[in-house]
């Protein structure tokens, strides 16, 4: 099984606002960078989409170290929150009936996680991690380049 490292970041100009994601994939000395932007979305949606786009770029099942500066994403997976929300029909809190936010993207991410062996790692953003800084730059460029694509899952 190939071993791949994926760095991801997402962000918005305003929240909500124009948003973008950035991804760096590393495998055996090879490097691939991905990015994309949307006219209006949220920071958390872009953080999730960065992970999705990175995993979707893989052509076969891989052993992946996925590194994100988003506690929302990393904790959502590592602490089992997303799987629990999915099991409960995307209800986050049974007592209040509060719905999970971004279930469309969580569902896509969980499906991709089932196709690979993924270890999620958190890295502090804006703390000098070179690949994370590159992802941040890619995401910001994508958000600033007047994106016209519509984030169909964003209700705004």
C-alpha cells in the first residue's frame, strides 16, 4: 500500500464569504498541489473540502497521514463525532435535536476515509510548518481570485 502525506487548509475572506482550499500531496519524492475557490461558503466547509479533495486525488487505496490545522475536522474524526452524527441521522445533540453542520461534506469525507487507512494529525496553523503555510497560501489565493463556483451545499 502506498504511503502518502496530505496537508490541507481551507479559509474564507469573511465567514461566510469567498472561500478556498489548498492541498499538498506528498508521495515518494513527488508533490502535487491542489486548490479551488467558491463565491460564498464558510471556513469549516473549506477545511472539510480540502481533506476531501486530497483524498479524492488518490487513484488507489493508500496509507495516508492527513495533516490539518482544523481542530473541527481533526477532532470530528479522531473523537468519533462525525461517525456518531452520521449514525444518528446527522443529529448532533439528541436532547436538543440540534443538527450537525455540513453533513454533506462529512458524509463525503467519511466515505473516503473508509477507502484508505488514514491517520489524522493536527498541526498549529501559522506556526512555521512549511507545507501548512503553502496550503494556507493556496486557499487564500483561490478565495481571492474572484471565484465563480457555487458551493451548492452552503445554505446561504
